[in-house]
C-alpha cells in the first residue's frame, strides 16, 4: 500500500471517529506525517498510533492530534501557543489553521530537528524556542488559544498559562497522573473567570518543569 493510500485510510478513520471539522481534516491531509517520524517507523507514519521520537518522547497519535485541534476551535485570526513541540507535527497542523503559532520545547535537540522540518515544509508562521513552557511566553501574551501536549499533574493548569490566555481564549490541556486517569480538559476564559469542561481520556508523557539536566537526555535516548 502506498503512503498516499495509507493517508486516505487514516483520514477516513478520523472522520468515522468523530473528527467532523473539515478544516482540521484538511490540515491533517496537508501535513505529511512521514516527515516527522524516525526512518525506522516510516511504514507506520499513517497508522493511528503514537510513535517514539527519541529522548523518551513521542509524536502523538493522529486521532489525538485531530481531536485536540478540533477542541481548540482555531481560526486564521488566532495567535496560538503550543507547549511541547516534540516532533513538530502538531505545530505544523496548527500553523495551517492559525495566524501565527508560538511553540516551546524543553529539549533543544528535538526543537532543532523540528525547526528543520518547518523550513523544509516551507511553513513560515511558526516561532519557536527552547524553554520551560510551564512559564508560557510572557513577551508574546495574550494568546487566543493555548494547547499543551504533555500531561499536567495537579487540579489546575499552570497559572502562567491561564494568565497569558486572553478573554474569550481557549486552553486545551491533558490533566492527570502519567499512570492513572488522564483526561483532556478544555478551559475557556470568560469575563467571569475560567470555565472547565472535561473531554476525552488520553495518555500523554508528563509535562516537566525546568530545562533537562545533562543526565536526563543521556539516560533515555529512545
Ligand atoms: N506535540 C508533539 C508531541 C509532544 S510529546 C508532537 O506533535 O510531536 C510532549 C513534548 O513535551 C516532549 O517533547 C517534551 O519534551 C515536551 N515537554 C514536556 N514538558 C515541557 C515543558 N515544561 N516545556 C516545554 N516542553 C515540554
């Protein structure tokens, strides 16, 4: 089966699984996932599963990328912040739908690889940096949309992120323990405060504070 045929099969699967937003499906169709996975996993690029990208991290499952993007309700007027660039795949999907995407990754080597991918794919509306995304990107705030692609433990999202969300803004974040129930949560910032809505159960790698120590990268290359 060709990659193109696999991609069509995946898009049909996404549609059957509740991805109804045509703009989201169109963005997933236009971003070649095979450019974001290691060579040894190329034959699985259009399977609906998360794949390893090194340093113990993963490129998310396509259905989860699609679902989170749909839940974020992005338009081409929006300034969007992503925490956890990883492979850069979710970033490129969002970049197709929004005005400008800011993305933060704590592993420099992952971000470097992603930046090459953005350039190769000629996606020019992404600004990225290596930092602890739990602190947000204060110089660029407020954001219309914020998406976190790693799981946050605790009952409330990191305060820097909700502070940097504009009124009318939406934050989508997986909340909960790595091993126990994780759930995708959508927060809306209104004049009155934050409204919380629990969405799907999910499974993400943890959102970690600060930049990695030397040993952390060496300990888990794959
Ligand atoms: N969106 C990615 C999936 C990312 S996996 C994709 O489409 O491929 C989660 C990523 O979050 C990992 O790369 C991890 O290093 C990063 N991460 C975890 N905690 C972070 C933090 N505090 N700040 C920035 N990035 C973080």
